[in-house]
C-alpha cells in the first residue's frame, strides 16, 4: 500500500512539473514571437499545418471593446495582409475564439477610420460567417491602411435589437 501511494505521489509531482514547464514554454513563445504594432513576415500553412511557399504579413495591436455586457474591455486585433485584402480578426478579452459578428439581417459592420489629420471615412463592410472582416486593398478604407500612417479604427456592429458592439483601436502608432 505504501509503495502504491509513493508511486502516485511521484506521478503527480511529475505531471505538475511537466505542466509547469509546458506553461512557461508556451508563455515565452507567445510573448517572444508576437511583436505588437509592427508588421511581421509570415509563411502561410496548408490544411495540415505545413508551411507553404506563400508569404504574407501580419500585424497585432490592442484596443478596447464594449457591448451590452461590458464596457472598455481588452481587445487584441490581428490583421493579416493578403494579396488583395486585409483580414481583421478580433479577440475579445484577448482570448480566442475570434469574434463572429452576428448583425442579424444587416450582414455588415460599420468601419470608421480617422487619419492623423482628423479626417474620418465610414464604410459598411460585409461580415464573414467564419469570423472577422475583410477590407479590400482597392477600397477607400484599404488605401488608407496601405499607407502605414497612424490611424484610429472604430468598428460598430449594428443589431436589429439595438445592442451595438463597438471595437476601437489604433494602427501604426
């Protein structure tokens, strides 16, 4: 009976050590590999997670979001630069999964961009069922983003029920 208890204690200690090491490894990889507020070169992967020869850029920043349940809560934004568009993924409370907009029958969000001179441009952008939004590079909004100059972005999700979720963040500061 004593040997069995010792084995269980030893196994428990071993599992705790492994989990602790794994946590610290993931934490250090995350903090070291993700630089905020700058573009990073990335290699795209296929459906099996293998790197392809296709390359792109990714940009991370932080901001705030509000909805009927919270006000000014933490937000992480990931922007992926594809050939013809920018894909925006938003992570409420800085956690996955990403936001999937549910704008009822509207099927779009209102994106407002304010440049460093105070000029504001607003456009409706279609929502993606898989999550996030795409902004075409040839659109007015896309052309502003391509300049890589300081801008503020406000995204408002309209709802038939009057509950608006809003997302506010800065790029290129």
